[in-house]
C-alpha cells in the first residue's frame, strides 16, 4: 500500500509539472478560495475576542441600566438607591450620546473623571486626562484627533446636528484608540459628566448607569432585584450583551463564509476540469497500466492523488495569503481614513481548518473524474489516439 501511494504521488507530481500553466491556474483557484476563508475567519475571531475583552474591562462582569427610551432621562439620584443593593460594588452614571465635530458623527461619553479610570482602560499618548472642573475640556483618541487634524491645546466644536452651532472644547489629552469596543460605536471623545449634562441640557439626568459587582456570580440576584426596583428600565447583564453580540457576529461569519465558499466552488470546478482533462490525455497510459495487472483502485488512487496534491499546494499558499489578506484589509481601512480598528488574531485551528477544507474540496472534486478513469476498459484505452 505504501509503495502504491508513493508511486501515485510520483505520477501526480509528474503530471502537474508537465502541465505547469494549467496546474497553476487550478492551484490559483484553490488559493483564492482558501485565502478568503482564512482571512474572513481570522478577522471574525479577532473582532469577537476584542469585543469580549473590552466588555470585560468596561463592565467588570457587571450590569447596565438604560431607560426604556434609551435617551438621557434617568434621574441621577437613582444611583444612590442602586448602590444600596446587596452585591453592588459601585454604580457609575454616564451620559453617552452622538455629537458632530466638523460635520462628522462621533460618540461622546460624559463621566466623572475620578470614576473614568474604573470603567475605561485608556493610555495617554499626549497631554493629560480629565480632572474635576474640566468642564470646557475634552480628551480624544488619536484616530479621531488625526482625522480632525487637531492636537493638544487645540479646540474642537461639538454640535448636536450637522452644521449646527455648538460648544467649543479644548483638547487637553490624546489617548490610544480603545481596542475592540471603539470600532463599533466610535467611542473616542471624553468630557466630564457635568459638561455633558450641560451640553445636552439634561441637568441631573444620565443615559446609563454602569454597575460593578462584588462577585460576578451574584449577577442574576442583583439583576432580579433591579428589575423589581425599576420595572420600566432596560437592564442588561454582560452575559446578555455578549449573547446578542455573538448572535450578530455568527450571522456576519455565516454571510462572509458563504461568500468565500463561492470561491471554493470555483476552485473545485477547476480541479474537476483539470483531472478530467488529465484522464482524457492519459487514456493510453491507463490502458497500459491495466494491461500489466493494475487494478481499478490503483488508477483511482493515481488520479485522486493528483487532485489532492493540487489542493494541498493551494491550501498551504491559501493559508499564507489569507493571513496576508488581513494585513491588506488593515492597510486599506487605514488608507481610507476610517475610524475602524481591524484586529488580527492568528489561530492554528483556522489554519488547520483551511488545509482540511482544501483537501476536502480536492477529494470531492477529484473523485468523479478519478472514478471514471478507474472504470476505463483496457481495450478501449489502448485503441485511443
């Protein structure tokens, strides 16, 4: 069996090298399909991982309370009642809403400067962070600052609508972009809670209250108490948020893989066509092999080995180019100047899945023409010109 497999591999290699151009086009089809699968799956896993890690940093296995209308209409004094609930370590009111800066929409967060470090994990690149009384100051992330062309000590104007008249804030600090979470809601503008309430004219009102727990295992009990206290509010736990995000991400992954599978189907048709042509060109060779005692399964293995070798080469290069595709997407997004962070998380499982998919496509696409070759009658094959 080992000698047969080695002989089949040698024959497959010779067939591929004799028809270099045709084999190269077939391999290219597999490379395109596998690289699409690997790059999209790598991108999806990276995005999912960053969302999970950022939510863990932001919520600390906690709970978010929003009003039923999702506006800035939660009385700020509600925080004192929440803090008395058993299991609640800290409750942090925030104002989160949309503003326009130079006619571009951004999400601004108003928060108490002392509590900001307990919620958002940020790293200063220039300037300083917010302090108590900095009601005319703003901290921007470096991506937004770059897009706006501003630096520390410059000013930016917030407005509630495009082209509207607003309020001017002084840039006192620039931070690194918040990985993961910022790419979905474009959080990158931080002002004090008082400044946000004054700007949106919602004094003593907030949009959300973030709750940090003493023990993550107490989440269900705390959530049940809060629902009894505030039946009209929207209360979301971290698990519910992650469940909703995972559903969305799974849908996106399915759509992307569906698109990538089209490329794989084209590659599969290329392999089938290549093996069919190889069978047609080597009919006399098949007849001679059977005339000297070769069995049908010998012929089957020879041509199936050719299909598997083509798919293996395409799978290996497809995995390499797939990882390079993520870097290409990162470069393209950066060139367009979009405020999006494209994550990269290399997973050995994805690379293994890419190779398995390539071999599966090769074996399925190559089986029919290989079976046809195995069933060629020796007399007819030897007559073939």
